[in-house]
């Protein structure tokens, strides 16, 4: 159900929430780190171009390739030749993907790119590890670039922060934004549900007044995971951006909607972890 933008709301906007959009130059991902990290796994070859796309269009200063065992040496040599060795660096190889999270280079990571291969169960394990272990943004690469649009999901923590980052990325890429807001059907809403959806819509409204193009906002009142995946399945060449609490994943007893959407989405998905003690 597309609601457009709600212009009238009594929910106040936090001071500074429009900070990024008012800056002279978009900065993503420098607020997190200067490097783009790319693990060289067996199925990484189709995702190399998307990694270079990120290095070209965003503000990161270099790419660091991390070889993992069984990586084809030919792919690694090709990477060095493509850019003359000017911005490419390689750490010592590691035995398993999970060792990535103990490397010192992770501290400088602005974006950690994870090649997706939906045919392998190992990929799902990597997604779970990223949700649990990294405090830095990570991109689940599904090679849906160059991005023609951006979908911002407001189902995670701090909708203002994720809109801030979405606007920043949208300005860098000069693409249209689509925003998904999540709530329950009107008859089931609690006062807390009403307050949250009003707050989200006010955030979108404020950003819409400043963003060059109209922001398309859709309210989802059904099962947010299934409805979101259906919505995304109709799109091509888009980037999805979402937030999650740092250190979280999903289990039978504790459902993490961001994790479930990121795992099954058909589009490249940028996940922004939020520290539990951050304001």
C-alpha cells in the first residue's frame, strides 16, 4: 500500500538528523573507515566488478583483498594487473572466512564486501557471521549494480540514522530513493506502534523536502519479511540499505527481520550495524 509522504506530524525531529544531507560533499563510508575489504573466496570472481564499482564511486581510499584458502591464484593476479597495483593490497591468506573478524585491517573498514552465492549453504553461514561479529557496514554482493535506485528499509534501529546514510548514498550515486516503513494493521496498533510509524513518516517527510527528487514511501502492514521480499523481487539494479543491532543474528526464539530479509533478498544489500550503547 503506497501512502506517499505524510506532511503533517507532531513527532519532533532530533537535532542534527539532517546533518549529512546539509554537508557540502557526501562522505560515505568515511564515517566508518577508509578501506573497502574484499575476501577472495572461490566464488568471488563474479563480484569483483561490484567491488571496483564501490571503490570508484564512493569515498574509500583503497581496497584490501584478503585471500582465503582455495582461492584461484589466477583471479588474484588479474586483480593486481587491472589497477597497476596502485590501490590494491593483500593481507596474508587466512584459512577460513570467520577469521576475517579477527584481522587488524577490519578496524579501517568502511565497507566489508561479501560475495553471495545462493547455491551454497556456506553463504548463509557467512551472512550470520557478519550479523553477529562485525560492527562495520557490510555489503552482501549480488551484482545488481550499477544501481538505478536505492531502497531504504526503516524496520531496524534508529530510522533517522539509516535515512541519513541512505540520502548520503543517494546523493553520491544520483539515484532515486524508495523507502519502506513497517507497521501492523490499524486495528492491532499499540500507542508505541503509532508513535513509531508517525516518527518514521516525519523523518521521510523532512528529508523529502531537501532531497532533489521525490522520495517514494511505501507502508507495509503485512508480514514485513514476506512483503518486503515480494516488493524487492519486482526490482532490478537496485541497492537495499538496512540497519541492524550490532552482534545480532536470528534464531527460532529470536526473530531478526533484517537478517531474514538480507539473507533472502535478490538485490545487493548494505547492512549498517548499530552499536547497542550508541545514542
